């Protein structure tokens, strides 16, 4: 599995949240994108990350793992484009992001915190619009080890999505927040709702 590739999708899809609010209406508004508005947005995760201009300089081999520090820096670029005044709080929250491998469940939790930093934690897709059901296997493989964020605190995203920690709601958010640029959920799920965390 391409670890870097699947995690980069998360950052790329969070970029697409900017099209849902703020001062940029389309992906062509991003100064980091080198393509014109007439060119299609790539569907491949790694190609889309490059299209947005958010590949870390030290990304290296696409089969290598992205680190917490790299991913938080990518999300910081998104937040800065959305509203630069929100970046200092994000940088303070993620200053201790380690140079250790991030798994997809860490990516989904980071996405939720990135969305919170932008004030975009609402859903824009209904529960059944994309994949609907949880894959029970997902909860057998989540690490519950997220070194950056205060994730073990209650959160209520509305629409029946509330928990005493951020992990379940992060799964819901990744599945039910859909890019208005690409039309895809924030992370890839299979048709059974499985995030393939390992």
C-alpha cells in the first residue's frame, strides 16, 4: 500500500474544503496550483497532491510513510490559504508534531483538527450519500495513538455524530465531508466503509 499516497489524499481533500468557504471559489484560485482551470483535477491521490502543490519537499518515495510533522505542515499550508490569521494557532497546536510515521487513522484525526482550525467541522454529505455504514473492522485496527492533538476529549459534530473522543467523529467527518472540487470524501473508503487503516 502506498502509505504516503493514501495520507496525502487527506491533505488534498482538506484543501478542497477551502472551496466550501473562505475567499476561494475553485481550485484554480490556489496560487500553488500550476494547472489552469481548464485542466481536470487528477483523481490519483499523489498526482492531486502535486497538483495542489502540497507535496512536502522531503516526500521522497511514494511508498514511504508520511510523518506527523510533514502532514501537519501540509495542513498548515491549507489553513494559511484559507485564512492566514488562523495559522499561528495551528502552528502552536502542532509545534511538537514528531518525525514519526503517521497511519491513516492519525490522518483522519488530523483532518478533523485541521477542519476545526478553519471552522469547517460541519458535514456536507448525508450519511448514506457515499458509503454510509461503518466497517466494524476499522475499530479493530485504530491505534488510538495520536501524539499531536488533545483527541481524547468530547466532541459533537451534530447530526448524531458525538462521542467522548475525536476518533469516531473523525471517521464520520472524513466520510461525510465531501470535496466540492473533486466530489470525493476526504479519505478513500471501500464500498463497505472500510478506511483500510493498516
